[in-house]
């Protein structure tokens, strides 16, 4: 195997103690945002209708605003001039595609049937989540863990292309074909390729274009040193504001349902928790076994363990309605994913100290 020059991570030190105060206490801010969302929904029940009315088709404008701002600062930090080096990492791409499009959907399908055999609506919602691969929040988790931002951007783009091509066929396979093998009734999910393309263009295309333009224009005017050392560090933390705003909106819209069905929420949460942790740890183990650097390994793991909840919610709402069990399951998804993935950021930092004492080299075939 040949070796390439190692690409420097966005954050040279991944030690927990060197995280900013905002990053270090992010779990606390997330819990507060959840509480604010639930409180807002309870104190002002009409806010749910207001937020729900602010949509174009199946796209919620408040959630879209939060997601777009959350992704823009992260994508503005990507060193697009180095992307050419990443495209040579054939082994990493192969591992990522296998984890995301073979192992991930199959694992979620198995867990959904094991834990929810008597709740087909929630089960279908989980499978829909498993098919929606990451394009959004993984950028945040990867940044906090000191993963490779350039490689993460490439994987996000790669998953987006596969999502457009594969989501509908995989949905038909896992919801219609596979259940029939075991004598169960299949479910038909009618989601067009254009619906998926629209979601990808909105939630990846807009912030990606904005981030790339921001970097290219400001570096040309101010220089790379000013951009990387002054502008990007100031812009980066604002991504967490978008994350917290998104959480407040989601909890204010769905908090009443979650509080009204705590047992169902718990039953949905258990397979989700197992899924996120298993995908993360298996990805890290495979990456370490293949000799990837910590930065690459962290990016692989967070990419495999994360999901595109906006697409999953859009599919469930558009197909089954906002009040359906399928829609509620897809909403529970990010509410479990956010705190779990934040916890896994700390796990990744511990893994770095324990198993990656010496930074590895980027491996390529």
C-alpha cells in the first residue's frame, strides 16, 4: 500500500480539556434547549401550529433555517483547496460506502424488527431513519472530535449522491420485499427521486455553496492566514447556535407527543441507542484495523453513526402524515441521536488518547 501526505486536522488537539467552554459543556446546552422546547410547547400550545404552518411542501422553514446555519460555518472551514488529496483515499471510500449503504440500513432493519415487532408504524419509522444517511449534523460531531473536515465534506457529498440514487430502491427493498420473506406484510413508501434530490440540494447544496464562496472570496481578499486564524475561529462556534435553535424548534413541535407516549418513546429509543453506538464502535474498529489515522477514523465513525433526520422526517410526514407513528419515530431519531453523538465525541477523544498516541498516515491503495 502506498502512502500520501497526511492532511492536518481542523483541530490539532482533540483533548477534552482543550475544547472551548461552549464545546465542553455542549451536552448541558442541549439538555437546556430540549427543556426550553418542551416548555415553550407547553406554555404556548399555538407555537406548534405556527411552526408547522411555516413550511414549503414537507420542508419546515424553522428547522431548515437552523440546519442551514448549523452547517454553514462548518462548511466555511473546509479547506476546499485540499480536496484533491482526499479523492485518492480509495480504501477509506470503500469502507465508508460499505458501512453506510450495506451495514447501516441492514442493522437498523434488524433492530427495528427485534424491538418493535408489534408496533409496525414505529418500526417503519426506524427503517426510514436507517436509510437516510448523514449529510448534516455529522459535520458538527466531526469538528468537535477533531476529525478530518475535508474528508468529512467529501463523504457528505458522496452520501448525498448515493442517497439520491439508492433511497427509493432501498426503501422498497426493506419495507416491501424483505418482510415478505418472513411472512410479514410489506409497507409501500412512495417517495420520488426528486423529493430526495430537493432535500439534498436544500440542506447540503445551499450551505456548501455559501461556505465555499465565503472561503474563496475572503481568502482572496484577506489571505489564508487571516481566514484560518481569525475569521474561521469566530464563525465556527455560531454553528452550535443553529444546532440549539433546531433542537428547541423540534421539541416545541413534538414535545407533547413525546410526553404523552413515554413508553413508546423508550421502545423506539432503545434500538436507536444500540444502533448509534454499534455503528460508531464497529466503524472505529474497522478503521483502526485498516490502519487509518485518527482523523480519518473519527470521520468514518461519525459518518456511519449519523443519519439525515430531515430527509427521514420529510419522507415520513409526506407519506404517512404529521400525526402518524412513522413521523413520530423519525422525530424521536434526532432527539436520541443528538445527546448520544455528543457523548460519542468524548468517546472518540478517549479513543484517540488510548489507541492513537502516534498520528497515523493516510492510507491509500
